[in-house]
C-alpha cells in the first residue's frame, strides 16, 4: 500500500510540473531542449577511439661555431635552435575507427592533429635556416593536420585495404611522433625522407609473413600535384614490401618512391633560400625546369627482438639510396645522389629503465641534396655527416615517459651560421653537442 501511494504521488508531481512548464513564458526553451536532445554527435560510438599524447621538454645546442647564430645543419629545425630552449614539442590527438579483422566490405577513418613546435616543422620542412634557426621562430601554437583518410576494405582474396586522403610516409624507420621513436631527436636519415602524402595507398596481406603496399600521391609533403615552379604536373608512385619472421619478432621492409616531376617545397625559392634544412628529396630540382626533374628513393629498414633476450633487447637498422636530377635556376642543371645508414639498439633493463642508442652516416656525391642556390661549387663538394645519440628512458608512472639524451654530430659542413658575413654558410665540421630531456603523457 505504501509503495502504491508513493507511485501515485510521484505521478501527480510529474503532471503538475508539466502543467506549470506548459503555462510558463519559456516554451521556446523547451523546444530548444528538444532540438538539442535529438541532434547530437555520438562521442561514445562503438569502435571509435580517441588517443594521443602531450610531449614537452628542454634542449640545449652547443653549436659548432659557438655563436648565437650557429645551427647544426644535420638536425631538424625544432632540434637545431641555437643555445637553450624549453619546448612544447607536440600535443597530438588521434580519432580513429579502425577496420576489424573480418574479411568483409567495411569502412572506417582516421584523423591525426598535432599542435606545437614539431607541427610547424612537419608542415614546413623546407624553411630556411635564417627563419628557423632562432628560438624565437619556434611556434608552440602551430596546427598541423598529420593524417586524415578514409579506410575501405574490399573483400578480395585476404582483404584489400585502401587509405584515401592524407597519410604518413611509408619510407623510413622513424616516424613523426617523437615518443614512438627510440630517441628524442629526429635522426639525420629521417630528415631526408618524405613525411606525408595525399591521395591513395592500398595494402594487401598475402599471408602471415608477407604484405605489400602500392600507392599514388601528389608528391612528397604536398597537397597539389604541380611542381614547385607550377610548370608541370607530376605524381609520386609508392611501393612497399614487408617480410615478417615466423614468430613475429623481426621485420624487414623494402620501400620505394618514384616522383615523375620535381616535388613541391613549402619553403622559399632558391634565390632566397641558400640552404634548406629540409626533407624534400628533389630540392635541387625546384627551378623553372623542374617539370623535367625526377626523384628516386629506395629505403630498407628492419628490426629484431631476439628471443634469447626475453623481449628486453631491440635492434634495428635504416638505409637509404636516392637520386634527383633536374634544373635549379639560376644555377642550371643539377644531379645528386645520396645514401645513408643508421643502426639502433635499445635494452629494457627493468620495468622502469631503458637505454637506447643510435649511430648514423649520411653521404652524397655533392651538396645539392642539402643546399640551394650556392652555385656550381655544390656539384664538386662532397657530403659526409655522422651522428651518435644516447637516450635514457624512465617509466616511473603509468602513461608517463621521461627521457634524457645526449647527441654528437660531426662531418663536412655540419654547422653554419645565419648571421654575419657568412650568413647561410656551411662552414664548420663540428663537433656539435646536444643535451635534452622530455616528458610525455600518453592517453
């Protein structure tokens, strides 16, 4: 009886509330509430995942020349600012609806957004030293759309997958996300590979040991398919073949890019950019004759986690061989071949401490790969760069990674200045020292 009385009273209160609401002057508020309730974004949709990280740190460059204007040419912009600098490397947010393992027609998507100093570099890899070498040029507010693509699976054979949109490069062992690499700083070789492409990439898994990729894109780091000068219409052809060892503890990847024209540069023209700290392989072919240029890159990388080390040891390598030919006005025809190799090792001593190292060599038959507009002397001078990096990692709190790093770069023309009479010059062989640290929270 008591329960029935409570139910009746509750019903009477509800009716009275509705009557008062209907008689009030805020009927439009009710309509608005109804509209909001019926039109919304389902943030908890099944299968859609949100992830990302916040990466901040400190870097100090003991530049080769020892002056405030010195920069280390073998390092990327955000790792080369003179003297000391507190860095917001990146805030990354990724939203994805991944494809399932079922071999059926299905679709998904992925979008990655990065904000911070790395975002500025990744969006503008061909900026000049004069605008990128100073700490004041770093921009933690910069927004970069790293990836945005639709995923589609066609139920053909074992399942044929497609990415359509903007996607990360298939070349190179290192990736755009610092926390995913063994070291804090980007390697020399990483700076020679494209970062991203725009159009379509297909992938097919032949069996558990062999998978491949084929793609067509506008060109490296480019949203349009014209050359830098706008005089041509070219594309980049991509191919990849990956071999996985039985047991899944080793991979060997072969990657290839051929560009049918000079690839686009987001930086300045050769006349205004005597040296480009860039990742664009066809930088030398950025003049008016760029439509007749080409770039060919072969990349091979692999990693191995020996079973005898109980997953504590990881070994890896990365190699590149490339060639670019074209016309770089006003210096005329240019042709350059470059090559490089990197070796990586990481040992996880326990749950909270690891030590990683990287050694690299990068060479070329002339300086045209790394410099523009300095005249035909670039065709004669050789390129020979080395670096060694040691990184300590600490996992002391869940989802938090703390790393400290020392790096040494040396070799021909490893450092230059962006001030004084020799502005933009390649004039020091080093050695150039670096010390830094970072704190990363992943979610």
